[in-house]
């Protein structure tokens, strides 16, 4: 629920701040030759529609993304933040056909290169690499030599010690863990964990303690799996064991695998949060409730109580952990009120979050809106700003966000208490009430996606009087 109304004082403050931001928006960026509006349209890639920029990924000082210019369908693009420096990298798929599920995807920065998946229409969907130039963009290896579109269908690119691990399919072995050093000769399957063509369907790759941890799906039940790890060799690919010597099996939440400090954290069956220090003795359950969100701040994990196997309300719904049972404790506001947190986001050495005010189990958490915590009860306080982060409650399409110069940027909208939401705008916060305000005008669409930070600006995709295109904001 949203508070019934913003206070008159807060509404006036926001109005003053918005006006000040609008006046400040004409300040030129440090590397721009002219004085454009701020935020500004980087380039109108598709003048006759929407280019719909997706998968915004920084590699060094280059922004890679996919877009449709209305001529070449969806292809790989690159930008330096200027119109002249924004262009298609390569027309990878030149044949006229509907390859919608197989456009360039899985964009992942590794060193100064981009790893991704694509098909050129001759080879199937395979691993590719790019340095941002046409000549330097090519398929790494034709894992499944076939004219079919499917190919090895690679995904999950994750780097460890200069090697990129991913999931790929072949006819003889099914879907298994593969590795590559960016060359055809250095691209191979790590281990045939499930012998034969069935495959182990590995996913959720996470680099931790010089190993890749991942979920290996059960052959008989695709909803269940076993926690595995690999050092890049067949012999070193094995199940993770608990301190009691048992395999860790169950259903695992989408993407809730986080390496934080000296521990790996994960949710098991939405009823338990576990941690591992990389050894059997340090792998154990922390609490008897599940979570859908885990983030790290200064080596400390923060997560929210969710879908517990008990109907009793906990002390608080925001928890913190150092990876040990003794160091896993609930965290409340400074006035001892309970927190129902969403949008957990690190900002320097503190945690930013949105606090709601309802819970199905009957608790009555404090309505704090945007809040901040230094990990202590005394340092956990609301900012008094009710800017609702976009998709703040969505676990599969979470609010895009990025940090630049100790300031967090994210899409949000305000609420007047009468059923009316403002248009989505790009907001910023430095962790203070005065430093939390919108830096862009509201747009006529709820779409503001792909918030990504370069060294000197924030990129995002939105619609502002034109189609859905690439924009940037220079602080």
C-alpha cells in the first residue's frame, strides 16, 4: 500500500526540487560540444518507430546494446554517448527471416570484450565475441555445425580467472557446462555430468572461491536440482556437500545466488536461506525461511523474509548476515518498527530500500518509503520520500538501477494518495532526503529501462515524444 497522501510540506519540497532540476537541466555535460537537454536523446535510431534498445552493457568506455533501426531488424549496436558515436556494430543476420528468439542476446562484459550469443543465418545460435568493431565481431566456435537456427543455444556467460563458462547444448551430450577463452581451440565442454543426450541443464552460474557454482537440474524433475560446482575440469565438477555430508537439493529461486564477501548465499526451496564459505564445514542453513532477494554491502548480506514455512510473523522482514548463524539477525527501523523491504540496493557502505506497509501474514510493518541503513538499528531510517521504484515488487523484471559517483539512479513515480501515479522519471539519491529527487521530466510511458552507468553518464531507454530510444543523463 502507498501512504494516503504526501504531506503538503513534502509535495511543496518535491515541486521546488523538480523546478530546480528543470532549470539545472541545461548545464552541459563534461564531454559534449553543445548544450543539449539533459537527459538527452542519444540518437533516434529508428525514425519511423521504436528501436527499443535492450541489454544495455558497458564494456570499458563502450555501451553495447541491441536495437532495431527498422532496416536491419535487431542487431548489435555500440555507443559512446554521442549521436555520431552510436552505430550498428555489425549486420550479423543478413538473411531475411523471422529469427526473433535468436537475436543477439546474453550480452556479458569480460575484460575489454563483449561475449554474446547470435546466429548469422548460416550457422546456428552460437557464442560470439566483439571488441566494438565490425572486424572484431565474430563467432567464437560453431559448437553444433548445422544450418539450423538452434545451434548450441548458449547462455549464462560467467567469467572466472579469465575463462568464460556457459551452458550449451549438443546432440551427443545434451545441455552441459562449457568453457571458452575466446578462441575456437579453447572452447570445450567441461563435463558430461548427465551421461548421454539428456543433459544436466545447468544454470544460475556464480563465480565464488575460484569455482563456478551452479544449479544442475534433475533429469526426472525439471523443477528440482542439486547445487554443483566446477573448477573447469571434469574431475573437479561435483556436487556441493553440506557440513553433514548431504547433497543440497531442492527448488532454487530464480537468480538468488550471490557471492558476498567470503560467502556464497542462496535460497533453497523458498523455505531456507543457506551460506557457504567454500568448504563442506562452512556450508549450512542459516534460517528457516526463504527469500527472493539478496544483496551485499561491505561483505554483509541483506535479504528479506519471504514465503516462510511457518505462519508466525518474524521480528522483522529485513535481515542481515555475515554468513554465520550467530551473525544472521533481523534489522528494524531505529524506532523498533518492522520493515517490509523491496528494492534492496547497495549505495557505498549503506543499503537503500523501499519499505511497504502490508504483509499477508498479518504483520503491520512501518511505511517508510525510500529508506537507508548502515546495518545497525540506529542507522536504519526512512528518508521521507515516497518515490515508488518501477517494478519494485517484480522478482523477474526488477527495477533497473545504476550507481555513478556515489549516487544511485533508478526509474520511479510518485503517488498522490488519490489513485494517481505520476509518469515514470529517472530519479537519483545520495542516501539523504535532500539528495533524493527526479533528474528527468516525467515521460508519457511507464517504460524507462536499462539504467546503466558509464564513467560520466547514465544511459537508459525510454519514450519521450519519439519512439522508444536510447537516452543519456550527464550529472
